[in-house]
C-alpha cells in the first residue's frame, strides 16, 4: 500500500517551539520527506483535556484524525510527544464501542471507522532512513560533540500505546545521533520526568525535576542535551535559570531539539534550524562542528558559553 | 494511614467504581511500593501512590478523593510500568482525579485553573494561545508575578506570538461546538465540566 503522509505540527509549533518546527521542516526537506499539514488541524487538548475528561480529549483528537482520513492519509507524523500520546490514546480508546459512542456525541459527525497510524517524526525518519542511510547524508559530522539524549515521559510510555521500544530505555535517538557522528553518553535519566506542565502552576516541582536532569548531564560532561519534546525543551532551556536557582548551581547546558542536531550534521545552515531561538546559547557547538569539518585542529577553548 | 480505620467510614463500593471506570483491578495490589519508589512527584504527595491504592482497597473514599496527590500527579506512568501486577496505576490516579473533579473536590485549585485557562483558549481559537493561557491563569489565580522572570528572554527571542492562531474554515467554531456539547452533557449528568 502506498504511504500517504499527513503532518500534525501541534500548537507549540506556532508558538514557543517555533525552532522545533523550523528544524523539523528543514531536516525533512533535506531528506525529501514531504510534510503536508492536516487541513484545519486543531489542538489535541494536551494534558489539560485528558486530565479533565478522556472523552473530551478524544473528541479533540478524533477531529484531527478525521481530517487526516479525508486527506487520504494513512500515516500521520507529529513532532510533539504530547500530541503523539493523545492521538494514539484516542485511537486506542475508540476501539471500545461505548467510548466511541460517547465521543461521537461530542462531534459534528461520527468518527471514521479506521484511523491513520500516528507516529513521531523521529520514527518517520527512522522508517525511511536507517543508520547507514543517514550516515551517508552527513556533511558535517557531530564528531566533536558529546551529547546526552532526553526523551521525557510520553514518547515511550505507556509502552503498549506508544510502541517506542524499551519504555525506560529507548535508543532510537542515540542511533540517529551516532549515525550523525556524535558521541552519545548513556544517560540514565533519559525518560525521567522533567516536571511537565507544572512549570506555571507548581514551579518548584518543575525546577527540582529539571534541575536533576541538567545536573546529571553537566556531571557527565555532555556538551548539550538533545530532546524531542517542546515542553521538556522549555523546562530545560527557557526555565533553566529557575532550575539553577533551585539547585544553587550553574548548568549553562544548551538544550537542542534532535532535529536541530541532525540538521547541523546534514549541513543545513543554523539560521534555518532556529538555533538562535535557544535561550542557552549553542553557538559554541556550531563552532566546534565547523572547526572539525574544515579540518582545523586548533583547540576550541571556551566555546561553551 | 495505617492506624485503626473507622469501619463506618469505609465505602464498600468505592473500589468497584474505581475498577470499572479505570478498567483496572486495584485488588491485585499487594503493596510492594514500586509505584511510590519510582514516582517523580512523591516529594509533593500527601498520600503516596501505594497508600492511595491501599486506600481504594479499603474504601477510604474521603481520604483518597480529597488528597493533594491526585492533582500533583505528572501522568508520567512510571508507576504503571513498574507494577509487578500490571496495574495501570496512572490510569487509576487519572480516574480518581476525574471522580474528585466531578464531585467538585478541587484540592489544588491552581492546577485546575491552569487547565481551564488552557482549554478556554482552545475553545475560542481551536488551538492553544500561549499568551492567552498565561493571562487567563494570572486572572484566575491572582498570581500576578507568574513567570515574570522569563518575560525578558521570551521577548528577546521572539518566541511567543502576540496574536492567536485561529483555526480557519470554520475549524475554531467546530471546536467551540465540541466544547459546548461536552459542557452541556456534563451539566445534564450533574458533574463538574
């Protein structure tokens, strides 16, 4: 069967994770993966909708799945793990006829019988390009970089819904970054919660949990944390000062989206990857990659901000 | 929690209700404590995850539905993954939170205020509108200085658009209808929307 892809950017793509969106588009463009937005997509409801009511959450998700079906899509890609989790949960819960009937009551028209498969952009890339295929396309190896991968909670859990490998030790991002030439550390907190959506109502929780992740990455001498989730990225990067304040420490740890790291390796200009949007400056990483790519052996001292 | 329990305070159908609504079997819990050991939010819980499970088994409905932990759960589902009896503890927590909310037991109001602020922007625009969420949350919670420290960085990086992205071609109105039907049904069924 021919795979027709639809793309669900998620709300944060047009807001605080505009850099994730930019770099996702750039990387998929460089790899020849076409991303056509689901027509008139809406918010998946994120945590607030399912925390309040799972039927409401499913109704918001199903409208998107329905629009994807109408666009003849049989594979749906989304960069955001929270959107991914909600869309996959909704599709699973709709298998229960009683649940489906309750959700249909909320919708303008009943949900379609079959939904497209929803996977992350990361899996979408991996399905089309294995490690060797990616390595062949690398123009500027990430060789000088020591990276820690951080997946967050939702990408791999619950395992039976997300189907993303080992729910506490996923390794897909490591494979991709290794293919891009990077040294990847074995990061024990890669699926331990960053504090999620409590940044606003319960800041102390998020500051403490994010601080633990940042402190370990710093202890393991990582040059950067590499993430796949807009909310994790915001907690670890934009809120890094809050975490530093809570931990009484300085981390100065750049937090890149995996698409930004991949984009650099594929030779996409940093300006097209939204690197300048990161709160913790990552220019030192770019300098290292450039220096290595141009064959310079000069030490890049003090490049970390 | 482990002290003598007043028999008359036990709700004998509570566990059955929780089992039915969460599709779990809470009676399978034998108190190994793995859920609590792995919980990243345990340090702000007033009742630990394993205590909540025991509370459900014992029918301690008041204690369980009024506890702060239901609202502080991060939904990371580490507990579910590590349960040796395959109980989806996170699903039980979510079910308990739904039960508490429907009965207007809002133990941590600011968390719920944040959710409502978020959903209000979705109802109007069809998508999240971040500045709107913040503004509504500040109005509701009266926490005027929420994240004020982030404002200079956010403005400098131009990360938050001032204008909302409204779903076109009637999409925003369609979401408004979903939200309205949800609210009307909740009111019909006598539960907090």
